[in-house]
C-alpha cells in the first residue's frame, strides 16, 4: 500500500519533486560557490568586492561549501533517478544524505545566528564597499531571521521523514514480492497443495495417524447427496 504525506500525496511523488528541486537549487549554488572560489584564488575584484583580500580561513570555508553543495546535488540526482526507477538503494542513499544535510543545516543556521546576534565579522579581511562582512541586523530583523531558521529547520526534518517513509515503502514492496514468489506454485518448485483427493488424504494420514478401518464417510450411506427415503 502506498504511503502518503499531506493527507493525499504519495511519498514517491514527494521524493521525485524534492530531489528534482534540490538538484536544481544546490547545483546552482555550487556553481556560484565554485566561481567565487575562482575569484578568491585569482585575487580578482567583482561587484566592488575584492576577493583577493579574503584570508585562508575564508577560502577554505568557500571551498568546503562548494564541495558540500556539489555532493548534495549529485545525491539529489541519485534520489531523483531512484524515485523514477523505484530503486531502494539509490533512494536510501539519498535519504541518509538528506538527514546529514538536515544536521548540517541546523548546525550552520546556529552558526549564522551566532554571528547575527554577536555582530562579529564572518571572515577577517572581507569587505564590501568599505564595510566588513558582519551582520548588522536590527532587533526585528534578528527575530525574523530566527523564525525563518526555525521554520526551515522543521521543514527540512519533515521532508527528510517523507523520504524515509518512501524508503520503508520500497522495502515493504520488496518483502511482499518475496513472500508472494515463495507462496506462488511453479512447475519447478517443491510447492505442495494443502488439499488432496480422498486416496491421497488417507495416504498422508497414514504417516502420522494410521487409520484402523474404512473412512467413516466413504460408504454409500454417508456419501454426499445421499437422502433417506
């Protein structure tokens, strides 16, 4: 039986949609980060930002982020193809990575919240139009950002749970198919029926409980369809 979320949407359709959108979004972000890393390593200036001034820690952070988004994009593609092919291994790999992403998202969001409330600079030497790369948020902006972090974190957990439910459904389908194949008789199998004709029943009965006389209902007086006058 197909599992659903949001009352009526099949979890397979959810995995198909989530993985596709994630592949597009993370692939786009990964491309931008790789381009930014290129600007940093080449010391170029773009849009009034001197990327050559970013220190080693900033370069490592951008490189790690680019690698992570690239990996996530690849696994999202695997999940997308797995939802089409109903491949439980591919979808399971996508599900495991999704939970890892959720944890990274929660930790990263907490990291950004710290800088948002502390007002510290993200990277030493990072400047935009003569200003440092710190979050200078007003109180209402901090509250709004906090609400967004909480909502997105809960949504990420919910999406990960939907993907996990589809993995469970695929395993249930495999188990059901396996049991059906075991129960289905084939010409080359050792499947034995549970019903035998009268002679066969007596032969099988003799193995465990040998009969001492004729079968009670085999004579004409007790036969099926016999009516007394």
